[in-house]
C-alpha cells in the first residue's frame, strides 16, 4: 500500500509539473502575441527598414505576391513570418498577396487563410493562372507589391517572368533572367560548365566554351554546335564518343524526351520518339551514358553581390513519381 501510495503521489506531482509548464508556455505565447499586436504597421515597417539598412540592403520588401498555391504558398508564408519573428520579433511585418483559383477558394485552402489579401484568377490549366507570366505581372502591378515569389513549378523557371517584373520595377525573388535562361537549358548549362572548367563526359558539344552575350546567355552559333539536328548527326556523334549513349531533348524532363541507345539501330528507332515526346522544336543532344554512377544533387544559393553557399546534397539516384 505504501508503494502504491508513493507511485500515485509521484504521478500526481508529474501531472502538476506538466500543467504548470503548459500554463507557463500559454502565458508566454499570449505575451508574445500581445507584444506583436501592440506594434503598429508603421513601427513594423521602420523596424524592417532599419534591419535592411544595417545590413547594406538596397530595397525593403514588405508587400509580397506569392505566385503559386498549395504547399508551396503555405510554406513560403509560414517561413517568412517565422523568419520575421525570429529576427525582428514581429510575425506580421510582411503583407502577403496570393493568387487563388475558384477551386482553391472552394477548398478553403490554407494559403488563402494565411494571406493578407487574395486575388481570384481563372481556373483550369496552370497556363490560365500560376504559369501565366502576363497575369502574374498584371496582378503584381495592380496590387502594388514590392516583390514576387514564384515558388516551384508553374512559372518559376520561365525567364520571361523576372524580365517583365524588372521592367515594372518589381523585385523577383529568385535568379535573374539570364541565369535562368542558361542554367535552365541542358545544352547551355553544359557549355557554361565547360567554360568554367568543370570536367564533362563526352557529348555532342564537348570542348565547346563561350563568351556570354550582353544578356548573359550562350551565343546562338555556339549553342547550335552542341545540338544534333538529324538522326544522321546523332549517329555520327554516337560513333565518335562511343556507345552506349543517351539521346536527350533539352526541353524534356520527367522521363520524357530521353532514350538510351546502344547501337546505330537503336538511335534510328528512338530518335523520332525523343522528338515526339519533347515540346515542338526542342533542341536535341547526345551524351555518352555514364554507367555505374549515382545521381547526386547539390543545392546552391547565391545573391546579387556575388556571395554563394552550398546548402546540402541529396541522392536522387532512385526517383519515384
């Protein structure tokens, strides 16, 4: 009985400690919310301006358009608010404008509830909404935003978006148009890598280097030297660099517009398939198959001041859709 009584007392003590801890956390949370609530929008903006000035920034980004939906938009808003709270002690310093289709509104999507303002856009395919560069720029200008965050997918890799936003005086949170143009194309990216001295496996453009144009892109004549325009050119390239090879469309992706070929006959059979699976007019190139390798990706982030850092790597050798 004494043992049972002691155990019961110990459980009661633990419950009391947990209750006190929970009450304390709730009180702290309420105090934090009260502190945030007592800060006016004007005071919040001044604090953000001071933060940017102290770190040598050139522009304050307060009102931001999230040109995406779903998880991408939700993560963006939560992450930026968390950063603002940790750095400035304010979680409402940013104003978020989101684009929402009727489907998003009917689903009462979380990113809409998190935003300060939403603008309804046409439903249907993403070319009607989140991938529509003209529409995104129109919304951004009408809402008088300071910046646009594109998320991933949709218009995030379209060089026209940062180009048009720059003309409107709106910041694009992402790489500039020339960088996107070069690194977003498989052929141009390989030529750029070779120009920088990065070793490359044999391919239809091996040995090519380039002086970038004023726009920061690969010159067309150099780019075309890395392509194969006909099946005969693909066969000649494969025989030069050695089988097996990969025949790829530079605008393909997700397993589309790519075939492994171990002989001339396989190139003759697969080349038309690569052409048909890729977007019309997509350039095609040939690269020697790298066997027994692993697919490792390293994420790198850089800014306009020339500073860059490698965040982490990930093994993408096995990918499931």
